[in-house]
């Protein structure tokens, strides 16, 4: 693939990759770093990309693997913190909204946001990739590096947990969103 065409096609995905990175990291600065690292790796490995294959899936796979590598590396390195500064810092959790929440507020109902944020990471990622990014089960399996059965299970369990949480939060939400009865939620 022509390097200029590769660059143009890859950069067209930046917003979608950032949204996925924000979903994974839950922090705007970390999401920006993750996307930057993803593009750095993608451009360095652009010669390995086969023209005519799924660039979007390839980029999301790099993003996912980069995230896992960063998380693993962070677990190995100690965190230095000034405990006195932490104790004296004001508790601004209510004032400083999570950047992901700010982005989602504009596009999703608050109940849905809270339910999605409450999902375990593996379920949240699988549901997001399928229902928002519209990847196929096979593509998600490749991105997450898990068998397709695991993807199907995570999506099913994640959707079920979302439904249960939304019904608990507001039985009215499911009806407004068109989920209807429990049997319909299982088919979604």
C-alpha cells in the first residue's frame, strides 16, 4: 500500500480510536497517549499491513495490544506519591468530571452511561466494540486476542448486565429505549 494512502486512511480513524482509548483508559490524557503510541506503532509497522485487508481492525488491534502492554508495564513500576500533598488536596471528584463522562453526556442518557461504566472491563470493551464500533465477532476476537466464543459470551453477559442495571435504575428506561421485555433483550 502506498505510504501516503496508508497514512491518510489510518489518520481518518483517529476519532474512533480516541473514543475507544477513552473507554479503555477512562482518562483523556492517557487516551491521548494511547492513541499516539498506537499510531507510532502502526506507522512503524505499516509495511506489515496487507493492502485490501481491514485497516480499522488492524488499528484497533494495535490499540488494544498497546493498552494491555501499558497496563502491564504500569503494574511493574512503583508509583511515587507525596502522601502529605494527597492528604491536603481538596476532594474535587464532583467538580472535575471524567473526560469520558463529558464526551458520553453529549451522546448517551445518564442511566446508560452509568450502567456502561459499571460493567467489568472485558464486557464493556466487547459491548463497545460490537454495538458502538460495529465490529464483527471475528474482528473483536482478533482485536481482543480471545476465542470467538469468549467474545460472544462477553457481549451476551455485558448486554444482560446492562439491561439488568438499566431496569434496576429505571424500569422506564428500557421501555423508552425500546428494549421491551426480557426476551427481546436476549435477542439484541
